[in-house]
C-alpha cells in the first residue's frame, strides 16, 4: 500500500467539488427547518459507508447488470454536467422531495453520496489507487461533518452572496470535471 500525496489531494479536491457541501448549505438549512433537526453524525456515517461500499463493490455491481466502468463514467459525466449547470445557471433540473426524516434521505443520499459522487468514485478508480481515494473520502467526510454541525454559523459568516459565489465557483469546477471524465472515457 503506497500513499501518494498528489493523488490524495486530487481525489480530495474532485470529491469536494462533486459533493459540494458548501453549495448545499441552503438546501441543508431548508431541510433542517422542515425536519427540526438533522443528525449530523448519522448522515456523515451513512454517506461515508455508501461511498466506501461503492468504491470497492461498485464495479462488481455494474458487471452484474452488464455495464462497464467507462459507460457508467460517461453517464455520470452527463449527470455531473447537469448538476454543474444547475449550480452555474441557477436552474433546477433535479427536484427535491420533502421527507420527514432527512438525515439519511435526502441528506446522506443523494445530496452527499449521490449519483455524481458514485460516478466520480468509479471514474477516479480508473486513474488513482483505492487507498488514496479512500483517504480523499475520509478527508471530505470530516469536512462534511464540520459543515453539517456548523451550518447556521456558516450561513451567517458567508451570507447569501458568499454562498452564491461558492456555488457558482464549484459549478465551473464541476463542468471541467464532467468534460474531463467524458473525454477520458470516450477517447475524444
């Protein structure tokens, strides 16, 4: 097992952009208002477990249904592209449903560990080693936990304008990631 700081930094930054926990603060605030309380620990642990399972078993799950990683990565790049367009242009392509219990659904899945995150994990696995991706997951989930615990403070600190700037900046990063994933898996 060899840890590579460059791979860890790259996977951490890619996952940070895809998870976009800072851009999700307005959604988290709204979920907290509707539910009254979000169990930060529970949401973080469930999302982490889902991501780790998909990192190690995702490819096998795809084979069971007759898909290869490249096809999944291309499909995922389109999902990531759509998410990025939402962030940059302020569109709503994916509708959120109201749930009574929000710590698992929709917070842990699909907001934190959604289709874009799962696709990104498989795509990262084609370029980087699993142990470095695992460290990237853990780094991100520690940050996610911090954000979930401090959402109200961050909302006051960043303000509405600051949150919008962050969301748009990470949207541009996600667009670039989506295009890279598409190019790498189609040979273009």
